[in-house]
């Protein structure tokens, strides 16, 4: 080949390589996965809207990132409809089966069943919500049939995708427990019981078959008929490999539980921050409320002109206080009277700010008292510390279309690899979402029949003067909340661009003795200065993997995905600049 050809081949390759940031006009997509981003962009380019494209992205991620999100799990959609300028949220959170009681996770010894045993069991599997969420979103906002939207994912499952390091690493980390279930072993490990090698092609024909059923039958293809029977059967009789050392408990989820499942349309959590309107998921996700709590506290300080360490100190301590309230008060609103009116009032924030000192608190702080700030102060008060056991899986999809509609969509099967149990013959993992309940009652987040466990997922939209400014979200269990919060502060207070905010080193304070932080945060100047203010750090390699879209005043958009964490993501716009 002559030099010119080599150069043009290289250029062509660089155009098709996954890029974490893209700016231009028209629709935009940011996800953790290039296949998913490309598939969603294809939907936008063929006239689909943001809701259509978000569903295509989620279905594709169910193939290529099956340990993070899939039809065996659930999620939360925050949808901005440009025509009506309204935000709708759709809660497709997994629910507890009908016969669950607050003691469902208590063993014969009267203690909570060990966490690992709860995860790898039929007991942790909530009624999956993902497909019902798609159905609800499409009926309200969709412009294309589910059949068409699933096609890219069907092709991916059937023809396969190239195993990358992240997929390999996640399989490797789960190898032992995946090997304990015959269906999971057959689906996700090779004939030797090992992860498929990096660079090999991974196919999931069972999942392609299941997606085809959904394409033909819509939500009934999941909640009734053969898939529903297989899900219930799998939960009740987890397909363990003979001789496994694991104590795998059976669950009780039935076809009736599946048939009864409903996605719920909810009013978003809305708050204000320095003239911006922040719109997020309401309970049962604590994402929106906890971010609002922290921002209300932070509004009392001028972070943009404060010395940086002082500003970061405020961020960490506001988060600590917000998490104290989250742990004490928040659960499924259908089951618990939540003092949200008080918690989210600016008056409560003013009072609560008195607990935010100039130095780091020594450890966990107690929750505040929101009841005097309620119109009805007679709500029952049940503050109790909650233990954080949420996984760090999950994925976030951000999409906008040429008409200005926006979708922020976080979906999950809870732990990376969920319950570890694949539905035999159908190619998807079941969630372990019910471990997001507090195992020990009484607690607002204790399990109950038909209840949804408290989440941290935080798909978030930001508006100024009624116009969209940005949309974002992240995986990462309870660190989702701080990742989104820190990214908001990075943009709105520290003046970073959205890609810079998403890339910046992270720290997460969730009312613990130490702040978990990335090396780049701890070892930088900020980390050192924060030590002097009494902060203690626990190092972790990575926190979160955010994606988002920024809407510039001139009508262009920047789609931004995580550049490096979890192998980096992929952002594309219809008409790149
Ligand atoms: N189950 C968690 C939640 O709903 C998400 C888990 C994760 O991010 O891995 O908040």
C-alpha cells in the first residue's frame, strides 16, 4: 500500500473508533458501549425519536453489557418532551413478590442471611420491570414499533460482538458463581468453564430468540407465556450445577407476580440550584431527592469563588448530611409516609446547614429532623442507620433527538452479573435487586409484598429559564448519587465542560468515616488540602462511568461518555462538527 492509502485507512479507522465525546447538530447519544451508541444513532438517523433510540440502546446493552443491564432487571427513565416542555419519569423498578414479608431475608438463626447468599439466590430476584418500562415509554412517546427498535440488538445477539477487556474482566470476576448455575455457565462461560477470550466473538442466540418473542408479542412476550413461566420456574428452582458448595436459596416469584407488574409514571423530583432547575427521579429512587438535599445545602456557600479545597469540603460534607437523611427516611412511597416536603424545603436546608462544620465530621452523622418543616408534622419518624450494600454495576444511557426531546435512562440488574442466575434457554440474567432492601426491619426500606427497594439511580436533567442545559447519569450503586452530584458541581460551580466534569477524579462521601476516592483525587492538591480539614480517604480505582449530553445556547450539543473508566464509553451526534 502506498502512503496515501495507509493514511486514509488510518483516518477511516480513527473515524469509526469509539470516541467518548462528540459535538455537533441533531440527535446525540452517549452510552458506555459503542455498539449501543451506534445502534441508537441509527434509530435517530432513520427518523426515530429519543425515546425510541434509548430503548434500542438499552436492548443492545442487554447483549453487550449483560452484567449491567438487561430484561431480567429494571430501570428509571426521565423523559423531556420538547413539544409540551414537560418531564415524565417512568419507574420500572423491580418489585418484591406478593408473599414477601419484612423477615424474608432473616435466616433461621434470627440474623440477616449473609449478603453473598442473598445475592446468589432466588430470593433476591425482584419482578423485572425493564420491558414494562419500554412498553410504557413507547406507548406515551414512541414513534417506532418495538419490533423495529429491537432489531439491532437481535442482530448483535445473533451475529455476536467482540469480547473486550471489560467484558472479559467482569466475566472473570464472576467466574466462580456463574459456574455454579448450569444456565449461566452455558451462556457466559466457554466449554472449559472459563471466560470467553478478549477478541473472540460472543453470541447469545437464546437472547436473540427472547428478543424476537418481545418483538412479536410486546410486553406480553415477557410477562405472560413461556418467558414468564421460565422466569418463575428459574427463581423457584435455581438451576444449580450438581455438587455446588453454594447454599442457593429458592425464591417464590410466580407467574402471577409477573402478570401483575406495572411500570409507574411518577412526578419527577424537582429542585432549584443557583437559578437552575434540577429534575430527577423521585422515590423509590433516592437519587433525585438525595441530590436535591445536597444541592440545597451547597446553595448556602459560594463554591465558585471559595478556595477549591474549601468548596470540595462543602461538597463532601453536604453529601454526608444528605446520605444521613437518605439512610433514615427513604423507601417506597407506596408503603411509607416520606417526609419529603420537609426534607426538600430550603428552610430545612438552612437549619441543617448548622450541622455542616468547617472541618470534616469524625464519622457518620445522625439524620436531621425534617418534621417541623412538613405541613403535616405528624408523620411517623423512624430514623435508623442503613448499611450500604448496593452493587456497582448498572449503566446510564443519555439520548436527545433533533426535535429537542431528551431521555436520561439508568438501568440495572443490581450487582455486576445480578443474581448470577440465567433463565435457561432465554439468555438473560435475573436481577438481585431485592438486596437493595434493608434486610433488618423495621426500616422504611424493609422488604414487603409488592414493594420496590430503594434505589440510588439518578438520571438527571438540568434546565435554565425553561431550556435544557444538560442531561446525565451514572452507574455505581450509591456512588451514583455522588457521581452525579459532583459532576453537577463541576459544571455549575467550577465551570468545567461536561466532558471535563465526567472525566475529573471523583470522591464519594456517603456518611461514612472515610471518603472513598480515586487516586487522582487523593494524590492531587485537593486531596492533600482536604486531609488538613480532617478528611480521611479510602482509595478505590474507579467510581462510576457517567454519560451525558450538554445543550449549548447556539443549538449544538455535546454528547459525553466516560473516557476511561470501565474501558471508556462512546458518544456520537448525528451531524458532527
Ligand atoms: N441497585 C442499585 C440501585 O438501584 C444500582 C446498582 C448499581 O449501580 O450497581 O441504585
